[in-house]
C-alpha cells in the first residue's frame, strides 16, 4: 500500500474536526498532487473560499507554495521545496507518534498481564 493511498484513506475516514495544522497539511498535499487552482483546492479540501484564500496567502508568504498567473488572471499554485520539506516533517512526526503510542500501549498491556 502506497503512502499516497494511506493519506487518501485517512482523509476519507476522518470523522472529527480537523486541526488548523491538518487543514494546512491537506492543502499542501493537494497542491503536491497536482490540484493547482484555488477552487479545486477549496472543493477537495472541503473548505469555503475565505479560509482557502487565507491559507494560500499564508503558504505563499511562508515560501511553502508559489503561484503563477495564467492569462485571464487565474492563479495556479505549486509546491516549493520548503513545502515538500514541511509535508515530510509532518509525515515523519506522525510515524514516530504512532510508533511511540504503539510501544506505550504494548507496554501497558504487558504490565496488566503481569499483575
């Protein structure tokens, strides 16, 4: 199972409200995967226009995405190297979080069985 498939499965099974970090990460992933127009990002990220506009502006200011203006004034967004590094950092942190949590749960289970 590929990492992209895992990310997509996670997005579809989410039932709780997303944190701000998760929303920004979702937008970065969409752009990385070729979703470049703001309205496409808005629909696929399940957000309204104002938050998407604010998020894209923030990501541009932070240097995580860049944009190109097409004829007619439409913007296309692209992930920068810094944006890819941010995605990788979150994925690595998530892997460690899962590993640490699984060791904690296994350790607690072992203590309970030994009693």
